[in-house]
C-alpha cells in the first residue's frame, strides 16, 4: 500500500516537474509599446478618443504615474469616437499586435473595441460620430472624414476574416456581417435626392429624419464630395452588388462627373501679407480638374462658408479658413478614371444600366 502510494507521489511529482519546465520554456507574451498605450487610453466604454488633454493622441509618448492613474479611472470623461479614424485604427493595430506578439491583452482590448462599435450603431444602420457622448452634433449620423465608412470597412474585414482581424471572426463575424448589411441599407437611404433625382451624400445627417444636418459653423447641410467618394468605394467593394447598389454607384458617379470643375487647379503660395503667411489660389490649368468639397442643396453649386455660417465666395473666406480647410480637391479623380471602369467590367455593369 505504502509502496503504491510512493510510486503515485513520484509520478505526480514528475508530471508537475514537466509542467513547470514547459511553462518555463514557453515564451512570455511580447510587449508592443504602442499597443500598451492603446490599452491605457481605451475609454471605459471600449472605444478610443482622438484627443488627450485637447491634443491629438500620441501613442509614442511616455505617460507618467499621475496620467496613468487618471486614465485608469472608470469615471473619467468618455469621449470615444470614430472621428479622425479613432477606434477603428486602434482595433486594427491591436489585432495585428496580438498576431505579432501573442499578447492576449491586445486581443481582449480589440474585442472591447468591436463590442463598442456594434453597440454604437443605430437601429437604422447609421453611426454617430461619438458614443456615448451625444452633445452638440456628436449624435448625428456621420460620414464626415469617413467615420461611418471606416466602421463598416472594419466590420466587413472582420466578417470576411481579413488578416489579423480573423482572430475576431469566430466571436464577432456573424454580428459584423449583419451590421454591415444594415449599414449599407442606411447608406443607400442617405443618398440625397434633389427634385427627385439621386445625387451624392452629405457629411452629417439627423439620425431620426435622415436629412442632411449642420455640424461646425462652416459645415452647413450640403453635398459632400470627399465623403461621397468613400461611400462609393465601400459600395463598390461589396462582392455581389444588387440593383440598388448599382443604381446608387451609377447615379453618384454621373453627378460627380457632371460637377467636375474643368481646367482649374489649386495653388498654395507663400504670402507674407496674409495672417498665416500663406494663401490658396484657384488658377486656370488646361486639362486639370477640381471639385469643391461642398455643394449646396438648392443649385448644387460650390459652397464656401465662414465661421459665422455665412455663405461667401472662396476669395472672401478669412485667410485662416481659406488655408486651413480643404475647400477644393481632386478626390473623385482616380475613382472615376480607374476604379469605376474596373468595377463595371468585373460586375458586367454598363454605364446607365440601372436606368
């Protein structure tokens, strides 16, 4: 009896020694300094802010003990947002950091971010700029700076198991695919119609009425070219575009082509006589093209607005507004010249087919 017990104890001791040895030999999870700061700055709701102490978040800096304690306070102000690629950028980075280091904390933080993203989506399929903060215009459905498009692109990557995001697919793939479906439906509903004809998209919308809405003082309800290009690229990404998507892409592309400002280009110059020491001019350049960032909802003409929400000519904008905002650009150029023809070829869609 004692002999058998002794043998069992020896066997157990051997198994324990093997387990300890295996643990000792197993590499510890790696550390990514940027990912560690993303863990620190993740808000209580699970998203991320674009600012820290009123400045752009810097994931490369070292945070002192007082800052770290304040950031870990569950009662701190929660300004999680999709603006300026916040939250979607961090989820992507953390998923890749987990793939590179094996650190489970990074994947857990990415999971919380995806849960925040799914929880922020409105029942109608749109996304606010901020969540849970609903102050000012932060609650509006926001296409500005590709906020909603970035959310949908990330979720589609998760649903499709793209790259390092595949680690999130088993848990979130089905919900992500459904969120994308509802988001695409919402984008199709948001395409602005003027006199019954589809045009492009606005930058912000009332989340209840789905009508274009005002954001900052110089961002009036209007048609937004840069944001519409992002929407079109997302719609064109869909693997099996239905008739609604084909019609939306075709009509928006025709609108962009018809509102091209031909033979014009933007020139940025030094001008010591101006308050910023710089200026922006629109000059004639044969063969060039420009689009205004915004077009009004009545005449569908370029729209320039000062900080008093007054419509003015481009040359009448205060110098700091003229130089500090992208009023003109070439956003649709590559899409119209290269991407759209390829998309039509792949999906056997002729121009005007939706008509």
